C-alpha cells in the first residue's frame, strides 16, 4: 500500500515539483520523458481524441477520392502518374483490392470536373472536399495546441495546395532513390561491396519517408511555432507505428483472404475503416505528444497550481509587478515572461497567466523591443502612484460586478458596508459575521 501511495504522490505531485534544472542530463531526460507521456495521456483523455479520430476518419473517407483525383491530376501533368498508381497498388489499399474501384471513381471525378454542364459544381465539390479534410486536421491540431486563432483562408489554401503538390513529388523521389539503390548496387564496385546494406536501406526508405511526412505535419500544421524536436520525435514515433500498422494490415488481409471469415468478400470495408481510424488516432496522439514535448516546462507544479490559494497567487502577482517596476526604475531592459520565470524559478505557465491578469487590469502593458522576438512587460502607469494596495485592489476588482439583478434592500446594504469595511482592515478583523448588519 505504501508503494502505491508513493507512486501516486510521485505522479501527481513530486514529478511536477522537480524542474529540469535540478538534474543532470540523463536524469533530466528521464523526467521529461515521463512527464511528456503523462501530459500526452491527459490530453488524450481531456480532448477526447478517440471521438476526434472517428470524425476525422469520416472526413478522410469522404475526401479520399477527391484527394487522389487531384494528386493524380498533378502527377499526370508532370508525366509520372504511373509511379503513383504503382505505389497505390503496393499500399494497403492495393492489398485490399480497392485500387481499381477507387481509380474508376477518380477517372469519373476528373471527367466530371473537366467538362460538361456540371464542370463548376464538380470542381467546387472536389475542392471543398479537400479543403474540408485539411481544415478538420488543422482544427484538431489547433485544439490540441490550445491555439484559438486559425490561419486566414488565403494561408490555408496556400498550405493545402503546397501539400498536394509535395505528395506526388515525394513519392517520385522515394521511388527514384529506391531505383538508384538497385541500379547502383549492380553497376558500381563500391555499392557491390555494400550489397548487405541494400536490403536494409530499401526497407528503411518507407520508414524514412513517413518520418519526414509526419514530422513536417507536426511542424507546419498547428498555427503556432513548433520546435524541431517537438515535431521530429513524434514524427519518428508515429511514422514507425504507421508503417508497422500497414505491415500488420497486409498480414491480416492475407489471412482473411485465405479463410474468408465473417465478412468474406466484404472484409475490405471494415478493414479499411479500422485502418483509417487507427491512422487518425496515431496522428492525433502524435500531436498531443508534440505539444507535451514543447510545453513540458509549462506543467511545472501542475497539480499545485490547480489548487493554488488566492493569497499565494496574489503574492506571486505582486512579486512579478515588483520585478517589472524595479527594472523600469533602474532603467534596465524589460524582460519576457520566459526570462522572469527562469530567473526566479517560477512555473512559466503561472507567470503567463498572472501577467495576463496584470495586463487586463492595466497595471503593466506588453511591448516589443529590438533583439527579442517575444513580448516584454513594462509598467502601464506612473510608478510613483503604483502602490501595493492599488495592485491588490485592481486584482480584486478584475472581472464583472453587480450583474445580479433585482437586489434586495438587505443585499444592497450588505454590499455597501462590505466595500466600506475593505478600506479598514482592522475593523473587518474585529467584526463578527453575525453582527455584519
């Protein structure tokens, strides 16, 4: 029982009270890894990732044919549509035997979009299907990253078109590298000596392609700045899981085709849906991990902050105000929230929250200075009039008041006396609650 309690206390409290600066490199890495896993699991549950993955699966099913139609149209324009088709037949869709049906849909889609009375409608439906799918992915990523503002429609369209152009190019480059390995091994003495590595390199190539694709997704899709490691680590993990899922799916399709259990010829439908749903689940879980890696320090003292007393919060708020005013009085360069947090061993998330309160109450204001990309903070009023009482009073009054309608005479009298007593702490300390009125 003692072990369970210690483990629970460690996960809930102790792990979040130890900052990375207290450890050596390897122990710090272990703490950050464990914390990132816990933050990812919390995000998975709080954002209901399973439901989001289901919704994304439906969106992907609806957009599959339009996306393939656009990719093949682009590939046809560059003259390498044959390579794209070969890759489709070699993929999970090919193993399911769904490619001929999909290609037939694609051909009809392209014919509808190219001419006839429905050219405008067909093109609009095609573009809207693709836009809706990518927009759903971006919205899910922004929710995970707690980003409230989305990109403008112009930037969204630009990004989505870039993706559609990059996909066939990446497939062709991947195929070209694979061909290069085979031909070079046969024709070159150097590559002939390296023949044992040929099979490994060819098998590694699909993994490498997936790593690059998913890493790029986690770096580019959220409407915020994502660090390289925060994109690369989940990109490798999810890319590997995606490839393993595809290999497992190949084996399952082969097994079902031999036994024809349950669904028989219709087995492709539930298998395809399951494969898409798991793929979406991996992608969104990777986004949660990406957020956890980049924002790990923001969760220092996480449980304590959620149960923080008002007095302690006021103390930290007043201390931050003091730091800002003192630097201004000494004509020193203003600091960013990150600098204040690191220099004073404070949780970054708490500093950001309290500085937002101070900005809203017009105690401090945000400003940008040369040489710093992030905003810094300076006093918003004359520091000779900025008293401790004024700061505390401004914080207390932050938010809406007197919104309760139809006050009774007794309630109104209570409110007036309460405001009077606030000006006299000594009298407030002596007055019994039963004698308030």
